[in-house]
């Protein structure tokens, strides 16, 4: 596991708690106190402040990247160097150029590369997706996804250089992927319209945005994302077809 913060622990809970078939054997962290605490909490036999040492560890079969966005590429390149299958948390890169370099690198290295987009595997989403796949909603015309909360859990999210963007990159990747699953992942987007602004947070990037993505079959994917919402986390997904609608809310 590369990264001992909130996201690293999120994945650790799933790997060692829910599935109970995997074991974290090495944890890399940039802080010694965090590395030791993670190792103690999850029974991890090896901890290190050297990323390459963790990736190269002989007992490591798969590397899970749960680091700030600006460290994803360096971590993926180490996995390519040591031929280790890798899973990277969202977003893959800070921009399309960075993400493409990573994709080309793993393909050239011949290693497995997974993209960790968790919200398309929640029970509420899978239930709605089943309705779509069964044809209960007819031809999909429109998908709307909303994710809003008061703001990120770590300071690095506020730094444009480290994060690569604001709430669109942090939350919008979930919403766009949800729409792609409903509309069809093989159907290409052909037009994008987006409004974004920095309304509340003292940051360079946007803290609120609304976007529309038109797909080649005429379907529309809509997203609403914000770091300005008060009252907790608000997740809402809706999908509409020629024969009906489906949706879910977590508030």
C-alpha cells in the first residue's frame, strides 16, 4: 500500500476486512508516525519511508496507490520498473497527458493496471445499473449525478500543483464514470459544456461546477459537484430512459 492516509485506510479496510482474502505486507508513507500506526493497525510486517523499497519488496504481488495526485505517475513508473501489477486511486493523473503516459507505460511493461473508481460498485448503483441492463428503462436518454460536501479531508487537495484541479477532478470523475456506465462505456462523448467557479474556498481551483456531456448516441450525462455544500455528504444519482427512471440518494 502506497499511502497511509484516509484513502489508504479506506482500501485497507476493504482488502483485509470485507474480502478477507488479501494481506497488506508493506506500507509506504511519507511520515514515520503514520507508517508505524498503519502497520500496527493492519498487522503489516513491513513499513518504509522509501516508495521504491515498498514496490520492490519481494512479498508484494500487487501495488495499491493511495497517494496525492502528483505522486501517482512516479508510483506507476516504479511498478513498471519492477513488473508489479498496480491499482491507482482516482483520478488517474492530474491531466490527460500525465494519465496517457501512465497508460502507455503499463502497456509497454506488460503489467496489469487497475483504476479504482469505487462509486460504480456501491449496492445502490449496482441495483440501478441492473435495471438499465435488463432493459427496464428502455433506451437511456439522460443520466444525472451529484456529489457535494464541505471540502476535502487533506490539505494537499487545496494546492493546485499537487491536486491538478479542484472539485471537478476530485468529485466529477465519479459522476462522469457513473453516467458512462448507465449510457454505455463503449459510447464516445462528442460534446462537453461546463460552468465552474471559485465561490467560497480561498483556492486557485474551482470549488463548484456543473457540466453536461453529450454522447454520440444523443444521450446526455450531467454532473453537479461542489466543495461548498454544508451539512455533510450529498450523493444523488438518476438515470432516465424511454420507459422509466431510476435513482438513489445518500445524504
